[in-house]
C-alpha cells in the first residue's frame, strides 16, 4: 500500500452495501448513514465490482445469496483488483453452516453477520472493522514516515478506549497517562504524572501496584482480571489491570492498561441472579435452595440443631389453570409467593421448584413444634381467598415436612422425605400437613425393588437407547440426535431415567452403563451412515462420575476406534455443574477431547453456578439452553431475558446455541427470530427407537412443520 491509497482522516469513510433485497439495503443504509458514513449500494455482484472501481470503498457489506455471481465470487474478484484488494469484506447471510463460513473466509471475508441482523450489531461490527483498518493504515504509514511516528503514537495513545499509564522502570514514577484514564477516574493528568504508581490514589489500593516494577522485572507481565478503583468522586469501578514491560530505544518502559468492566460485571451479576431465581416469582430456585439447606444442615451438624424442609403445592391449582388460563395461574403463583415470603422467619428460605410446587427451608427450627407452627401459618395464609383480575380464587395447599437429622442427613434425602409426606397429606384430604414417617415410605420400598432389579438389567440387555432429533431453526433439517438412555423393565415397561439414573450412580454402575451408551451410540451412527443415511451429529451425555474416573478421554478414543466413527460426528455433552465442580480439571479434559476431534456442548446451561470467567476458557462448541427457561420464554419476561442473555453471551463467545424442550410454535418462533441455531423437543419429535429415527433421517421432509420454518 502506498501513501496515495491512504484516505485522509477528514473524509467520511465509505461503505459499499451489496444486497439484492431492497429492504435490506434500506435498513443497512439508514443505520450506517446515521453513524456519519458515506454509503454506496449495489444489488448484484457485477454492479458492486463496477462501483468499487469508480469509488474505492473502505469496507464492503456483501450478501452471499444473489442472482448472477454470488457473494463468495464477488469477494474473490474484489480481492483480485489492486485498489480494492485491501477493502475488508463482511458477509451478510442466513447461512449458518460452518462450511459456508469457512468458504467465506477462504474467499477473503473477515467477518459474518447472520440474517436477520440487528442494527446495533451491524453498526458495531462495521465500526470495529473500519477502526481496525484505520489502525492498520496508520501502522503502515508509521513505518514509512518515521519522522511522524511520535505524533501518530500520541494520537493512538490518547484515543485508546483503555486507560493507559506509562511508568519509568528506573524510578517507578508515572511519566504519562492518556485521556481515557483521566476521563475514567476523574483526576487531572497532573495528579498522576511524576508520582510513584504505588502511592498515588487510587492505585495505592491495588496490591499489584505496590511492587509493580520489581514484579515485572521477574515476570515481564502482571495481569489482574478484576480489581476495584475509586474515582475522584468516590465511585467504585470494576476494572481489569494489565502491566507489561517494554524496551524502547534502550529505555525500559512499563505500560499499564486499565479497562472499565463495570457494566460487564453488572451484567454477569444479573445473569447469575436470574440463573438462581425463578423467572416468574423471583423466588430462589432449586439450586439456591439446595445451597441454603446444605449450609443450614452443616451448621446444625456442628451445633446440634434441627433443620426442616416443608414441601407444598397448591390444591386445585390445575383447575384454575385449565378453567381460567395460564395467565391467571401465573398471577396466582405470584400472589401465593408473596404470601409465603410473609410466613418466614429471618434466615429461612422459600423456593419455587416449578409449576405450583414450593419448598420452605427452616434453619435452626425448634423441632416438630417449630416446623408445625410455620406449616400452620402457611396453611392459614394460603387458605384465604386470592383476588386475581376480578376472580376470587380458593386454593389452599398440602404440606409435607421432613427433619434433619431424624429423616435424613443430606439435602436430597430431606427433599424426598418431604415430598413423600406431602403426597400423604394430599391423599388424606388436602389442606393439612404431615410429617414424614417410615410408614409413609412405600415409594422408598418400590425404589428398593427397582434398585434390586437394576443390578441385573445391564446383563439382561434391558437398557436401550432412544434418539431425539435436533434440527436447524432456519432450514428445518436434522443436524444431530441426542442419545437418551431408557430402561425396558420386564414388568413395568419403559422407566424414566429420572427414576433409575440416580440408582445407577448410587450403586456404582453409572460408569459401566455410560461406556455402553457411548459405544452403542457410536455404533448406531456408523450403522446409519453405512445404510446410506445422511450423517448427523451424535450427542452423548457424560456423567460426573465418568469425568472423575480420569480415563474418560481414553474411553472415548477407544469407542471411536473400535466402532470406526469419525470423531467429527460425535458430540459430548457435559452439564454446567459438572464443568464447574473442578473447573481447571474440566478444562484439561475438554482440551484433550478437542484433540481427539470431537465437539463439546455445555448442557442445562443457566441452571448451575455459571462462572463467565471460566466459560470463556471452556473449549466448547455450543451451549444448550435448559428447558426450564424455554418453557416460559414467551410468557414471562424474566425467562425471555435469560434466554436472550444466554444467546447474546454465546454469540460474543463464538458459540452455537441449541434450545431443548421446545414444545410450541410460539417458543420456536421466539428462538428463530433471535437466531438460535438449533432446537430439540416434542415440537420436532420425542426420543425415538433407532429404527424409527432412521425413518426420520431417511425422509426428505423436515420434522418441523413446514409452515413455521
């Protein structure tokens, strides 16, 4: 590039928008002109090439699917012309396949916008790539004009979005700060310059700054992912801090970059809150309840106290929902939640598990009498009529109570005992409470019988796999299947995994069954491909026990080699909670999986203890949005906000999204409009036996109704 190709900074930058759809052109033009950009338009690849030769654009927004030559060929021709070769090209396309993106990058594109695009995203990406190109030009010009390098460096230094501090390595004194730092912290430049960084507010409060130069001399870099700085007005900012050591002209210079991450931290806190609270009522959800109960049990174990769990659901709630609609039912749940809060003592917890089911955790309760008093208070307050949109509703509730240590010494045992007692209360007239007793444990007896049978189920070949299709929201094509374990009991028929998987874990059989599931799923995928069916991704769930064994990578490698399945067709699903239990070990294992060539997904996302800092490090390919959020996504703003937030987060991290539990056309429409890549659920198909799934794969028709794709 020579000096004549440099665009003067005073001239507005030019963007060439190429799309054969006038509506798309109008939308893009209005957004870009609003940012002060000059916009050229073309409706075909041939016209774009002609226009670019008359006026060289600074950036090209290029549609892929057009009559005549398509976007990929248009890009190749622009890159073959000397004066348009360096213009960055951003493709706009509804195509979401990885191969399409690879083809675009091979043609010379630098980025992708997925249709339908968001105006804010379009403007941001254009600004980013224009800024990148401008920076590249300035760097090239800096090499050609050494005499003006200091002025150009000063310009970059002052206009950087990060706050920058320059420190003299010899004396640890600040030699300069940029305008962004002054604006960020509210101090004048003179407040910093000439003073040691370890003693000047607000950096005196940052431990890393106290021995900055000594530490850098040993390590060359200091990185602090999160610390707080007080501005001149006393406001605390969340910031990232990075200090690096450079040698310039024989002098050793420290550059400290300070980035304001306050908004990001606030967004993380909001996402974390939504992940631990019920979207409709704002009450704690199951995950937060379990934490509170575990803490209460640990304290009671140390101090010799008592903990109680009260399981309740609303009587006649289904009648309200069926007769008056879900909208009235939701308002009733909100009103009931408010009343339940009023029944608690300080330190107690009320959580909504789903539907009309609630749990109250009582910490340090005064035995049966204290638990009974709270239960009586709840029965009384919920027995009063509710007035919802001119409807007088009478519901009441039934309550089951379990106690630590009498009925169980861990959270899950207490909840199961409370659930058993609650069903006894419902069976004995409703509107009452019952304490758990061993005599109520008929369900536990049945569970023992199943536990006995399950020991032999594996050897008898009673376990089978069913496969639930996953489809693309744009094309409706099947992109993968998830292998789901079923138990075909000789007396009770198909048994839900919710009943027997915990037994497998308790009996130590989960690893052996998990290995069988992996090999069987791989073998089934190979059989389908050998039969001429189109290859699709085979998703297999891994259990926490398999990860903890330490040989899971070898197990997966052996399954692939023994069955002959190409690694690219296998996807392993790990739950969010599993990944975060021992995050560093999980990251190591996931990286080894990626070396095998398999893809990875994070299952049940949003239900665990999300750590966004770890999420950035996980080498995963896609996030599965949990069905608990999808269920309410079109009816409750809280759920829709969580789903939108997860998809936005995935997009920023370059991950695909798949929503599970999609059952209605409205849910599908919400996800499709927001560019969620894939879905699975009863709207598409339930989990099917292998032969029925093969019929679906062989069909030319999409399992999604044609009217909604």
